[in-house]
C-alpha cells in the first residue's frame, strides 16, 4: 500500500508541478494557446524549492486527489495482473489442470474445474476445507484439483512429499488422507503425515521409497514456478476458469466464480 501510494504521489507531484508553472505565469487564463508563453516564463522563474512548496500546499489543500490517484493506480495494476494471469493460464493449462501429482476431489470428469493451491499448515486452508466439500457436494459436475504448494517451512514441504507419495501409491484413499492431515490438530510434518498414511493402510517401506522419487521435487518446483507466474504467494489461492482468486473468500464467492466459469464454457465466450 505504501509503495503504491508513493508512486501515486510522485505522479501527482509531476502533474501539479506542471500546473504550478502555468499558474505562476498566467493565473486564470482560459485559452491554452495564450497561456503557453507565460507558462514557460513562469517555469523559468521558479526554482525547485518553490515548485515543491506549491505542490505540497496544493496536495494538502486537496488530499482527496491522492485517493483518486491511488484508486486509479490500483485498478490499472489489477487489470494488468488479470491480463498477465490469463496468458499464463492459457499457456500452462496442462500443468495447471492435469498434473499427475495433483489430487482430485469431486467428479474427476467434471466439466468445470477449480484449482486450489494449498499448504497443510495453512490455517485458512483448514477453514476452506469445508467450502471444498460443500461445493463438490452441491455441484456434481465440479472437478476440484488440489495443487500441493508447501510454502510454510520445512515441515510443510516434508508433509507434502508424504502426501504426493501416498497419492501415487493409494490414489483411491487420497481424499481421506487429505482430510485427515489438513483437518488434524497440531502442525503437519513428515512424522504426522506418515502416521496418517499408515492408519489408512499404506505400507511404510513402500511409502518411504516412494518419497525418494525425484519426480516429486520436480513437480513441486514446477508448481512454485507456476505460482510465481500467476503472482500467487499465499494460500489458499484458486484458479477458476480464467481467473485467479486470492484468499479464503468463502463458499458463496467461490460458487459465484464457478457458476461464471461454467457459463463461460457453455457459450464459449472464454
């Protein structure tokens, strides 16, 4: 916020410095052509300190301009981010929606897909877990992809390695594993994740061997790269259709995004 505000203030300062030059040379002039020469004369007579004083006083007298500029800047940045993300989604569809290392909840063949970037130690992800189940229950045509995105330290990374190894060995029980580990008490790490896996019938020797698969770390690195391109730095974050949605916004908001994505697919407008 502070960085953006500084950028907005700098833009205002430049604009009003130009205005200050013009006002100093010919205040109240109605015609641009007539004002051009006096403005140039005024500019030549004002030093840096005078310009700074004029700009400062004008901004103090009209502070609402800072908010207007800030709003315009944020809207511009948001649109630029949306356009950039749209291009990334188009170029990375397979990696985003069909990675073999991602778990799937809901209908594997559903026409509408939502992707969640999550971390097993993310408190907001734990709260969003109920949203996922409610959404898939309410929409039988929804395919919910779980993108392993451990960003909350070494414990998270190790827990996700176990998760990915378990999914490879026992994909039919992955949903149950995910619910138990994400919904469990305490911090998720390797030991806790392995305990959950064994409770669900995994063979410990096979599980530990699967955890050594270099493809797991390669898949995680690709996810980090993809998240970076999409400007995702926190969890949970979602990709719904052609839109990136940041934060645990709740079931109702996600349902609206899913409905919009489904409508977009239906009439081929996206």
